[in-house]
């Protein structure tokens, strides 16, 4: 989802000199009075809304990159401690050590901060992303200082109010951003609110989320409370109910997370979705409820140390002293909190230069948490373990603790601490994500060390570059299927092997599986300099076209020609903003736009269709569809365009292309017509309360998946929706037979809701027909992938059809050279025969392909047991369905002493999924479907390896257990017998398995001696050689020597003298007496009688050489 890519940059404030005279009486030389701003004494960083600006401060300086407070000002009001931004970015408050609130106004200035002036007027220079209009000039102007006599513990801002928690007495003060207003202050004592469970605890940390309108308070005892502003009406309504209730009102919260005997009359307000933001315009009624911090939890180092809110997925993350992050989910329907999951780093060695004194809790304390603005990832800063990044539901993406092995010794730690420049691996104090989530700004943790008997505290500001999947900004069908990565200045497209991989279904070429850097790794400079950061990117279904959209306008790229297309008219480019996303249909780009300052005087919304063949210009727009509401989400399903609007309605448009669906160029160079027509509207009013909670939508048909092409399929289609991490399917309760009519009153009442998966980050729908797997739904969670196969498929699907329609949509492919060159060693199916088990039919089993497939989930009530879960140790980004492979990304970190800093790279990792499917089918006792499914992958060169993994997995799971009829190992062996690889798979698995498991394996398969004889009977001498090792371990040497001699005789009969040499070496290694060698020599001599012509040949020479080597070994 998010990965470090590149190297960290270190930021320093402006190093401008300033004057300071100690006193008027002192005679100080002017040169000695000039000194520079310190570069390494930052104490806090804080971004504005959307991180368009950020403020860093030391004890005596403010850097909005960069203003200095005077020494007299610092002496009067105190040193800087923390920062609070006004949500609109127009003001900022600095909290000082003397308990002052210093209010600064942020004023824009039209003039540039600096301009380039060259001696030659024609000098050109290159600007970076977002630098097209030059650096912004911002004035930071001091307004006033507010003294808080009770002391300042923490605070958070709202639109018109500043909320402050005081120390003595402990209270909550609400202060207007305009303190000169009448009634600009409200105060509530914390002890009288009835929120805190302990009268002695006080609030020490507060965070507010504007989108969800909730705040979370952290106390000095490590507890966390969910708090909202209620109303007087709610207060009166629920106060009587609480007084009459004899039990706590915490029944909706997770067990063990609520202290007993607590709750105020305002506890219901914490779950009021209609509550208002705290504002001095009305009386504030604080209501809250405890959700983290039982007495048992506080005793095990689970005290809360920091908090972060994810409004995109309705999650709250709590960092603790013990290093564990607890992630709580706010249910959208009941507004109740429950523990979703936890995040924990693997135990390892502490950062370099850190003493090993103290407990593990102290070393792992979480100092800072920061969600990305899209909610798909969270960064965690530890006091002594550096940085880690997780996906939203718990997949570890990046971690500096991976370098623990580099710091494996104390001496090594000391050596690295002297040269390492990336000091954030020592610890992180605070951090935030920059615009577009392409950069992570980190303020490293202070570490005190002695230098000339004085204590020095160093704190540096770093910027780490990140790459992210395109689905984090636009979860459409194609972005989810293909690996498209976005960085700060480039796109990375996963090349599935190019033309070679598309035309080769038997292998995966490691050299072809690479990340292709688009256009020499960079966006077009003319676009990115003015419109950074990139907000959307979308790839076409065939991977040939990519479109991007930044702050304004759009551009698109052709991967075949390697050319970008942009607007030639800058005024047209800046006249609209992409709102809701982009989608490709063939080579027509469909863009949902917000038109700025339209003819009506206000913003308008449109769907525009552009052809890749035409220049980007308003005159070449193929079609324009005016929208009444704001488009929120756009995707393509087959021949239909799906547009979700802000009124919570899904609009389905039919797509029509001219010239029978083929875009042809006419004499003027313009493409033929293309248009869309509204076909259906479906309301989501009672399905999801907030349209922004929807992450993805797809239509789904049991026969064709999301490739829907007809109106009949639209009328009966199911709808897949990803809401707050919950993957649901809406099934129509009754088919709609109204033809050619826009159903504007369709609502959720016509659909039955089924939950397919919880904690889903994204999903995609498999499209290629693989045997009896017509459709598949792949859902990625924090632990791996959940696969839903053949959902709602009917009984009309026969196995005979499965056996005939495979790869019909794929190009014809010649067999990979030399793959089956040793075909005589592959053998024949049913080699094991009735040796599979006594209960089986003695005759070789066969699959009746004329029957019907039983591999289906007809009722969604049973979707959970029918789900295939594939655990992964990397993050997946695409599935090569026809090759049986899942492809993903793994983070790599490189450190060299000569460099002194970390280098972060991403690498591709793959995982076979065939054995997961086969095990699932065999466990459900549908062997016929398992064989038909496996037959479609039999020509892959790594097919036998997949079978070996299947056997090894089942063997290790069932060894030593009395499963009886529930054991599936006999079924696995019977399944293997349908393939010529069976004997090779069994012996290969046995040689890679512990000897202790051999008895269990061969008790099901049969005696190794019998399998050895089968190999000899089928002339599979190489496989028989592998069984010799098994026999040598399980039986006496005398018998093993005879088996070797028998195999040696057969090898001489077929003139395989290389195998003879290997067998002779094997005999010499297991027999110290030399008797076995003598017998082998006798066998060879018996085959050297002059029954053949005496003319010398290459084979005769080889035999002479072999005889001489045997004589040498025997003597």
C-alpha cells in the first residue's frame, strides 16, 4: 500500500545571521555579536489542514520556513512547547512553557519569495513538482498573547473555538479565536463532567477529527475517552434514563474495555452522529465514554501515549507504552466502539547507541501516530525503535526494525552511531504526512549524551519519500487488478512480462517481471510543476494507457508509443478539476469534472469523454454529460459506466461508441462519436449514512463477473460495495423487467444485503475463465487474501464444458522449449493404482467429466466456510490468474557504512496459490473439481512444485493426529494419482520432510520399496534414484545395496552411464567395506561381454572409464 522508496532528506531552517547584544553597557564587537539560528533544536512540528503548510518550532524560533522570536519575547512569554493550527490555516497558536497562547496570523503575499536573475536573459532552468509558480510567500504576524493561569496541558482547535485542557485546576476551557468577542470563554471542570472514571486523573492529550466530529481525550493514567459535544436537549433526555438504570450504559462497547460503575448522563452523546462541533456560539455539553484503559490493561504497559483518528475507515488508533497499537472501530450503524485489531512489531534489538538498561516496554514506547489522509496506512514512531508503517488493517509494509540484525552487537552499534546520519532510527518524536501522502515528515526523538561534560540534545527534521498504490486514491476495477504505483514525481507500472508474458502461459520469466518506469521515471514536467501533487491515476484494462490528474486538468500516457498528451491551452487545463476519478473504456477516457466558474457563475459538474487519438482540447471532447450532483466515485463495469454522486445515488450509464464500437479516425483526424446514456439509478440512502465511506463499487454477475454487456444483465445484477472496510453484496430481491427505462426510484429496499468480508482494504474480480473457476472475488485484508469462488453460480455448469473452454481467450502458445524434453521420466497417470488405500476401488479411478461441477456457493449464508484464505508475508498488488501466481511488493533496506544513510527499495515477490485452492476443494470432498481445476495448470513448469507444496502442507498438519475420516492426506494422494507427477512429488516431498514424518506418509502412500519398483517398471530411473535415499534410511544396507545394484543394471541397459557414475558414488558413500562396489563391478563386467561389434565407440570408452574408476575405488 505504502512503501519507502529512495533516501531520506534532512531539512534545516534558514541559516540567517541576527544581532544580539547582551546589555547596553557591554562593549561587544559587532562580529562576535553575529550568530546563526540553531539547526538542530526543533521541539515540535505540526501541519495545517491538508498539510499545505507546516510549522516547526524550536524553543526560541518559529519556522514556517522561517521566523525568529526575539529574546525579549521568549523571556517574557516562555519557550515554545507545542503548536495548534486553525482548521482553515489562517492562524496558528503556539503554546509556551509559561502557559501562554501566542496567536499568529498567517497572511498570504502575492510577491514571490525570490526570483532568479541571470546575466543572460535567455537562461532556462528546470522547476520541480509544484514549483511552477515559484515559492509561496507567507507572512507570520504576531497578534496577541493569552495567559492561562491554570496551566496548559493540551488542546485542539475547531473552526471558531480553541479547546484547552488546564492543569490546576483540571478543567476544559473553550476560547474563541477572536478573544475580543463578548462571552469568548467557557469553562467546565473535568471532575464535574462525569466522564473520567477516576476523580484524580486529568486530561493530558486531546485530538479532534472534523469529518467524524469526535474528539478523543487521553489522561495521565493512560486511559482514552471518546468525547463529543452534546446538546441541552440530549442532556435532559438521557439524564433520567441513566439515573433509573442500575447498570452501566456500556453494553454496546467491547467486553473488558469499560470500567465498572461508571457513566455520566452524557455518555449517549458520544455516539450521537448528529452532534455539532464544539463552538462558543452555543453552550457546550461535553459527553464521553471510556473505551481503552481497564485496570488490568494499565498494569501490563497498555497505557495510552498517543492517539490518531482515521475518518476514512472510522478507526481510532491508540499507541501504548508497551509498544502495541490498539485500533478501535466505530460501527457506522450503531456508533459503538469495538476493538478491531492490534499492531505489534516483532521483538528485536534496540536502536544503535542505546544502552540495554531498562525494560522492553521503555524501548518500545509509541511516541507518535499518523494516518495517511486517505486512511489506507498508518505510520508509527517509537521512542527507541524508529519508524514502522502498517496498512489500515494490519499488514506491516515498512519498518526500520528490519535493520536490527545490522545492530546485532554492542560494538557494531557504537560504530554505526558515529556515522549514521538517519538519526530517526534512534527514535521518533512526532511526524505527519505531506500533501498527497508522498512524503513523511519526521522529527526524530532526542537522545541525551555527554559531550565535554555538558548535555546536548539534538533533534533533526527528515523527509522520507514513499511510493503508494494507485488504489489508495482511486479504487476502480483496473487499478485494483494491475500494479500501478505513484510516487512524488513518477509512475511505476508493473509489467506483467510484456508481450512475452502475455503469450507464454507455462513460465514466468524473472527478467520480464519488473517495474516499468514510465517515461524515464517522471511525469511530464510542464504538468507536474503547476499541478502537483497527483490526486488520481488510472490505467486501462490492457495496460496501454494511463491517465493522471493533479490539482487541475489532466494528462494521459501511451505505454506503447511512450508519449504524454497534455492540454495545449493552459486556460482550458486550469478551468476544471477532476472530481471523483478517471476511467478508461477501450481508448476513450472518461473523466468526472468540476468546471470552475462556469457560465452560471458557480461550479458545475460534468462527465467528459476524451479520445486517446485526439489532442486534449475542449473542441475535441467526444461527449459531455451534465451532472446535477457532485461525482464521488467513477468506475467501468463491462460496457457500463458507474458514477456515484453526493446524493448517495449510483448512476449507471450505457456506453456507445461509433462505427460499431471501433474508434476510427476520419479525414480530419478526429475520432468517431462516443456517448453515454443514463440507464439506471439506485439509491444507497439506507445502506450507508455517508457517501464518503464508500471505497469501491462493482456490478457482479454470477456468469460473467463484472464484465456486463447487456441491459438484461443490468436488471438482475448484484452490486458489490466496499464500505468502511466491510465488503458487502447487494442481491436483488426480485428481477426488474422494465426495459429501456431509467429506474430513478430504485432503492436499497429492492436489495438484500450480505456481508462477505470484514476488514477489507481493497478487492478485485477475476476475469479470465480458468476451468471450472468462472468468476472469483479476491479481497485483501491485513493478513493475506480471501478468495470467493463461483458465487451464486447455478447448477447448469458442467465439467465437460470446463475441460473444453480453458484458455480460449488466451493467445495460442507454443510449448516452452526443453520443458518436456525428458518426457520419458514423467511417467503416466494412475501410477499408484489401488495402493492409495484399501478402501479405494482397485481399478484406477477416473473423473467423470460429463457431470456437473459442485464447486459453487449458491447461498451467501454459507460464504464463510466456502472462502479460501491465502496468508501472505508481503503485500499483494495483482494476481496472474492463468499462471497461478500472486504478485506483491516487499520492502528492502540497504545500509553501508561508507554512505552513512539508509537506502530504501521495493522488490517484487510472488506466491503460488494453486495448493490453497486444491486443498480447499479436497477438504470439501469435491475431487472431480480439484482434478479439472489442476488439469488447466498442468503445463506450467512449476506445476509439480505446487503439488509438492500441497502434499507437504497437509502432511505436516495431519502428522501425529488421529483425524480418522476427517483426514485429507488419503484424498491428496488419490488426487496426485491423476497426474504423471505423483511419484516424483511424493519422493521430493519426503526428502524435504523430517524423517519422523515418513512413517505417516508411507502408511498412506504405500511402501517405498513398492514405489521404487513402480519407477523401475515405468523406466523412471531418475525418480527411482531419489527413492534409493529413502530406502537406504529405512532398511538395512544389504537390502539397499541390492536395490542400487538393480537400478545400476537397468541404467546400463538403457546406456545411461551418467546415472551409473552417480550410483557408484552413492554406493561408495554408504558402504565402507567395498562389498557393494564389488557387486556393482560384477554387474558391469557381465554387461561388457563381447556380444556386440568390437569397434570402439563413445559408449565403450565411457564403460572403460567407469570400470577403471571402480577399480580405483575398490583398491
